[in-house]
């Protein structure tokens, strides 16, 4: 083990949003008195929003500086070869008090050509949902680009969108090119490629305090929508206790649900960093040198050089992510 590295927590980067609420403060203890915090960026290497270490000897260091200093020891050999000094994932908690805009994300090729960015494949794990809250994912029938544009023009887009009523534990895999939106009343954990590229196609005719509508990106979006996608976005997974139950296995990240009762020993043989998001309960993460407590709504990065650690809990649920 690189003796300098240990389980790292970061200060949350809180984002005010026109659609945000107060669940991140009230339910996940994020430090804010604002009434419209929509997102807590837990681990980010997005330009202008780099995470800062909140614990231990490296407190105050940025994720960017850790990457350039520790390289392979932080993210693993293969990941460092592929991504260099760019961190591959963006980890968030999201609270939608109102509906988010109908949107989608470009694939790697389009994002690189247009924005010098990665694409934005992502997944959602619903942590809490008000009664009758829903997510919009994909279309409710086979749609041609021409039909889509006609509905867009006539402001009847919602007639062809698929609305899913959701509850805690529901999990969705949102591939690039899929039209989607988080509905009012949903709080979720989001795991995605490092990218902040979103094409907004409809925003419910909302205006801000100055009477302005938010920008739409329909010219860019029409080339980025995949009209041939299967409706296979809802994720089925097991919930076996003290086991990593695979949810999403894609080229950009692997995510499992890890329910913990008692103590389990984890050996990292994946040549990768690990990220744990605590979505329920509280755990202790113990290495040879440190013990870190993780409560609901907190996130920790286990560097690739930390090969052996214990997770201890009287009852908790973690999302376990590696690349």
C-alpha cells in the first residue's frame, strides 16, 4: 500500500438549481440554508468544480493535485493509462423539488468533437421518492425524428415520453442519446462519466426571476438522440447481504449494491479506485492505519493502492463503484 494514501472524503460542492429543494440539507445533512439546492457534487474533476479533500493529512488538497501527484496509486494502472490526469467519474446526490428539464447527453464521439469532453453515460439510484413521483426515461412508443420534431414544435412532447412511477431502490441506467428527466419529489444518487454536457430540449415553459426562459439546445440534440434504443433502462438486481450485487456493468463504471450487516473484509484486486456512496445507515471503513465513518449521504474514495480494508456496520446500504 502507498502509505501516504487512505480513504478520502471531499467537501460537497453544492449547486443551486431552479428546480432544487431542501432534502439534501434536511435528509443528507449537506451544509446549506438555501431552499433550492439541487445537486451535491461529491467527487468532481469538472473544470472549475474540482473536489477538495475534507479529511486526514491531505485535507485541503484538490483532486486534480492528488491525480498529478499519486497517479496510478490513486486510480489504478489501467485507468491512469486511459485517463491520465483526468478523473473518470462524477459522483452526485440530486434533489428535484420540481421537474428537471427534458434532456439528453451526447456520446463520446460527439462530445469530443463539439465540446472537447467525454460523453455522459449515467445511472440513477432512487434514495427517496414522494408519493406518485416519477422519472421520465425514453419514449412510450417507437418514434421517428420527424414525429419527435413535430411534437417538440407543438409543445406536446410529454405525450410521447415514458413516465415511470418510482420508489426507494429503483435503479435506472441512462445511456447517451436517451431522452430523460428526474421528476419532482425524487432524491437520488447519480454516477456518471466526468462531463457536464447536457442538451436541454424542453423546460416546461419555465422562466427565471427575470422572466427569462433557460436556453434550449434542440439543434445540437436532434443529432444526439438515439431513436432506436430498446426500453431496457430499468435495472434488476439482487440485495444479498454482505455481497456486492452487480447493478450496472458498462465500459465507464461498474456499480453494485452492497448491504452491510456486521463486518466484511474487502480485498481490492481490480486495479482500480473504489467509491462508496452511503445511501442508508452508517458504516465504518477500517484500514491498517485509519478508521473513517460514513453516514447516509456521504461518499468516500478508496485509492487503488489501498488493497485491504474492512467495512463494519449494524445495518447499511452502500453503492460500490469502480472503473
